[in-house]
């Protein structure tokens, strides 16, 4: 390896460049798996997905099969979904409720606490065979903040709240939309694949610079629906000072005035006149419970949060949880869920889901555009040997508190953390 860096961060010259090899190299991806995904806290699921004892979900997290469940005593657990006998998946269903999990290969049976309960033909084993030592293996670390559960494969990782740093306030803003502080993942999951490097979706999720070009159809739809979408004094759509936020530990957010409505209390013409009284009542409840300033913060800003490395919480026209994992250097799998207060009425839930699907759905205004854009980027990166560097210096000529949402200061937050974990050399 040479001493050359994948990230050239020259603050004096106001220049920030990325070596495009980081988006195409299998060797870089393998290092990421060890230095990033094996060392950080990784989102595994929301507590509402396993609300009752015996509820479970199976999913792949950082290349491992995971069984995410609530045991009979009500404790949330996460196990490596691998039978201790020959390694087969112990639970093959995506979700459900069970008292026991039986491996379909040889019939070993485990309970929701991970204990090995039954071994067919156990008398064929010797006197030192010990079922107590052959339970499902729990992930090294599991913790939650406001019912967002994270796991880590590093036993020595710092505690979750320290790791989350300033991202905690943004998760608070999500849960405060519920009078009881109880949010729930709404039934239904979006799953899709993108032929692009996973880090490109991190950038895209908090990149407002692409809105006027990539999402022109959506902007015209909003304008034709009666929403004020006029460019501001810079000539760009809705540039907002200080909108890109460095939340510490590589976490970042965009934080903008409400311009696309919020089912929580931000009425717009697209919701219809009939929704006005209901949404006014929602706002009154927020003010009474949180005070005017915090209620305004909850209801009148749109926030896109990235929890490093790969959790995105879009908190705007709907609340969307999105995770994505690389399958190879130029390909990723994406999973997304809608989140809402448990107290929502049927009408409120319908508005939320309509907003979710209209913008973030697989046939919505945003997701197909973003997928197409990222796949075009990945194709263009095929020229990385000849066109080696990407420029990400937009806004470096402004102080941090003067950054616009159309600048790239918050993207640089991610890359500085990534570079620190990966090491400078290549």
C-alpha cells in the first residue's frame, strides 16, 4: 500500500476531493466490511416490529443472518441466525410469532431466549455433550435509543448513546410526534436494489443540490398543487443557511423549513380542505405538550438524518426509515419502512402513507429518479482510472454556520469519519 489518501481534504485551499476508486474497488469494500460495518453500531430494527413476546423478524445485517425477536419475558434480543449443529438458518420465515425455532435440517430446537431445548436422538451423543453451551449465539452488543435498536459486532464498541451523539435530538424529534412517545413501523416493507455503491446513497439521502434537476417532475407537481416553490435569492430551490448539520461521529443531517407539508401538523393543499381541522388539532396538541418552540421545531422543519454508516431517517412529508447494505462494490440492497405514531387515526395514517408512497415509494416521485441517477453515476465511474477524482468542495468558501442545504459540508462529515476509520493509505 502507498501512503496516498482516498480523501484529499485541503481546508486552506477550500478543496475536497474523493478518489473514485472507493466506489468501484472490491478491495475497498472488503476493508469497509472490517473497519466500518464490523466496528460501528448498525441499525437492526424498531421495537414496534417485535411488539409482543414471541414476535420475530429475520434480516441480513452486514452480511450476517440475524434473528431479531422478543423473548417470552418481553426482552428484545438479536441472535446470529445459524444453527449450532451444521450452521443452517434456524428460522427461515421473514416474520411471525413463535415459542420455539426448529432448524429444518436436523430438527434442533431453540427458544426465544436462544437456549437449545431439543436435540433429536440426543442419546447418541457422549457424556460431555452440553446443550447449555450450544444455544444460539447472541450478537456481541445490542442496545436501543427511543426504540431504535442497534447492534454491533465489536464487543468493545462505545455505548450507543455516546456513539449517537447529536443524532439523538433528531430521533427525539421523530418520537415526539407521538403524544405517548410511541412510534410504530407501519405494516409493509419496501425492498429494492440499486446497481451502485452504497456510499452514493448516503450522499443522495442528504443532497438537496440535486432537487431542481433530478426531481423536476415532483417540483412541478407541488407547484401545480398550490405549494410555494419559488427559488430564493441565490436562484436555487430553497437554499437554507446552516441546513447541513455535523452531529458528531460521522452522523449528519439536513434541516430545512417545511416546504412539502407534514402529516404531523404541516397542512398543504395536497392534503385537501377536509384535513385542515384535524391537522390544526394535531398542532394544538403538540404546542400543549411540547411548548411553542419545540412544537414549531417538530412540525415546521423537514429533516433528513444519516446515522453513520447506513441508517437514514427521512423526517418530512412522512417518516421513513431506510437501511442499505452492499452486496458488491457496485451494488446494494435497500430496505425502507414508514413510521408513525401509534395514536394516529385512520385518516391521519392514510395521509402519512400517501405522502410516503407519493415521494419515497418505488413508483413515487423521488425513488425512481434517485435510483436512475445513482446507477448513472456508477456507470460513469467506470472511467475512474482516467477521471480519478470527484470534487465535493461546494460551500467550503463559507463558514460552517453559513452552509446552505445545497452545499456539501454535511457530505464531507461522512467522508471524514469514513476516512478516519479506513485509514489514510490505500
